[in-house]
């Protein structure tokens, strides 16, 4: 397919997508010329349109870590709706995560917006 085989409405939509000025242009030949002058090719259009239609790649879920030894409770105080780090997922609805002391220390030393939580505070939050 090419721009020449597109209907006028599709061609106008393609030109608008790339920000080509259409004011004062009438007819398919004028729009084709404007696209060409702006260096827009059908291959570029096809690449962008297909990229938007493509399903987003979803990273495979990591299996939850099994903790051997003592655990601590970590609370996310960030404004993010969701934050994933080192296999631990924090959300606004569930801002508390139990993890190993080693993982907690890593988060505290490399990230902002996290703190140690108490069991009572977690119990009060979920009750």
C-alpha cells in the first residue's frame, strides 16, 4: 500500500498524525505533495501505525521470593500508583510488603519513599 492508494480522509488523518500543515490544501495531490515536502514516507506512517496497534510487551512475572529467615514490613510512601523493585510490588491499595531484612536494606539504601512499618500499623490499615 502507499499514500496514493489511501482515501482522502485517511490521507488527511495521516498528515495530521505527522503534523503536516493542511490549511489551504485541497485535494489528494496537494496533501501528497505536502507529505513529500515534509519528508514523510508511507513506510514511516506504516511503522508508526503498526507500532501503536501492536500489543505492548509484558515482562514475565517473577515468582514471589521465598524468604528464609526473619522478615520485616516495608511501607511505600511514594505517590506512585504502583512500584516494583527486586520482585516486590507495592501499590496504593497495598503499600505494605513483607520481605527479608536484606531486601529491605537494599530498598532503603537505593530508593526514596520507603520506610520500616510496624505490625500494628499494617493491621490497622487492613482492618
